[in-house]
């Protein structure tokens, strides 16, 4: 048995037409596991990418629907709401909240999060309308981080005109909630 840099390697014994590795130590499986993990990590990193709206995708929903888009960069402009998210993704306003607007047009929730960890940065979420709850943002049992954003002029029939956090984890940082009816924010993580 020889030892190289903390790993054990053994010489296989050949008996007839079979090779016996029974004298191997724990080092060989550890090395194989390490190599497998590095290959898996490299494959994951290779698939992560940023996608751009509207230059590569015509809508925010189209970019969110592409599983390879981990970060959706949104150019200044006004975009239709009704964005449904069910996976880990970041929505990133490329300029600032005043110039990057996601508008519910008074007909739907602006953003509904149903799974994953979602970050929303640098956008205005406005004019959402839900007959139930979460006119601006509905976060349902997911992780939501909203930063440098404005959530304004949204309505809901029951509660959470601006945001409803339903059994999820939510963090709001440098985010303004204003003029949402019947209330700005309902649930854990609200200011």
C-alpha cells in the first residue's frame, strides 16, 4: 500500500481473469466522489446565465420560463405583469425602479411566486389587482427578497394589496410600499 498526499492507493491483485481491489482503503472512493462532485458543480455553473428583456426575450415571463435564465436583466421601460415564478431566479431592473416598471394593468397580480428563491431588484411593481390577496406580489411558501424597489397602487379584494407573504420567507430592503389597498403588506417580513 502506497500513500500519496493523504490518499491511499493499493495495487490490485490479479487472480485468474478477475481483478481484486479488496485491499483498497477509503481514499479511492473519496477521490472518485470528489471528482464526481466537481464535474456536477462545473455543469451547474456552465448552465447559469443572465438573460435580457427585451433584447433576447420579448417579455419577463418568457425569460422566467427559460430554465437556463438565472438572472433576468430588465431594461428600462414598462412591461406587462402577470409574471408567474416557480423556481430560483433574480429579476434585475438594469437602471432604477423609476424607469423599470412591471405593470399589472389592473387585471392581475403583478408577480406571483410559488416556488424557489426569488430576488427582485430595482423595479416598480404597480397597478396589480387580485380578487383575493397579493395584488402587487403574492409570495406563496417561497423565499422572496425585494431590494431597491417600489410597490405602489396595487389592490386586493381581501388583503395584501401591495404584498401578501403566505407562509414564506420575505426580506424587504430599501423598498417603498405606497398607496396599496386595502393594505401595503401582510405576512412575516412586512415593515
